[in-house]
C-alpha cells in the first residue's frame, strides 16, 4: 500500500508543471524514503531527475517499493480540478492499475475523489555519474528564466561562459546579438565558484523548458564542466530537488 498526503495541492501542481513539458509520461518510484523520478525527454537530449523525501508529506506510507507509471498531462488535468489550498492524498494498492487522488477543501466541507489509470512504461534507469564541476553558479531563478526567454528570441543556441568574473549568456542570430553578464554580488544574489573557465553552447528551447520549475524555488544552481552535460537544479523547499541535465551542442564541421 502506498499513501501520501500533502496539506496543499499547490506544491504538487508546481512539480508536475515543471515536468510535463519535457516528459509526457514517466514513472514515479516510491519507497519508504520518498519518491524519485528519472527519465530522458522524448527526444533523448535532456535528462530529468526528481527527488522528494518522505518528510515533505503530512502523512506518508509505502509498505513496499512501488513504480507508478503516469501520463503527466492527464495528471495535470486532474490537478486543475483542485484548488491550490486543497489537501491532496495520493493512494495506490500494491499491483493496482489505478492511482487514487482525493482532494479536501481547507474548510473540510468538500471532498473530491479521482482515479487515474496507471501505465506500464519501459523504464530506463540511467546512472548519472558523479561529476566534479568546474563552475557552479547560484542565481535568482526568475533572472535565469528571463535571460533564457530573452535570448531565445535571437537564436536557437545559447552560449554560456563562466569565468571568475561572472557568468555570461550570449546569443547570435539573423536579427542581431545579445550578451548578458552577471557578476557576483555582495548580497549573495549571485555567487560564482570557478575552478577553471568553461564556455559551452546549448539548445535554448530546452533551457526555456527547464525554467518551468521557476515557481518551485527562489534560487537556481547552474553547474558546468567541459564536455559534460549542463546541470540546472531547482531545490524543492528543504525536501528535495528537480535536476535537469542537458548535453552541450557540438559544432558541425564545415563540409
């Protein structure tokens, strides 16, 4: 038996919204320690990893490890039926073919029960290697979202360069070019740790999709190293994270 209760549906809505644009279907791996998700996006360019510890929940029970295959867009439709301040309880029996979601209003005068069909999905558990990143930047999540949005109007590719002086985002297209540089601030809004300078190019539309997680956290952590995927991490309060990995673009040789 699996059962998890959140006092507010708002957090679950934000998490699913951060995932559904990049993953249409995915599997939640539930254990007594919490809920994990790890999956490649539909085009196998980026990887998403989500972790939510059991102490995030008001009530949490997982008698045995359970994998719940879900259509995230269908889950979004169910969550839209609830108010943000409704409590939500998620349940599934062992070997069940449905997930039960129950919403309870704050005044406890309204309850709504839904069932969502579970899917049998082929799971790819890809080992994410431990990486010593050459550059680690912490910055406001809203600022990162704004930069990704602005640069995507200029080019499909975004160049991110990290040095001891700060982090620079650049894009160059037919319309023109744009360069945005952030330096470390004494207030700690932006912090930059650099072992060695790194400059890499990425597909801007994926970066834009990652910023769907902005409502989850005030800060975002960006980690880079030569020839390894970019890591963009959003903490989920003190209970876990959503991490996005994106492979750098390789320059095509001139023919």
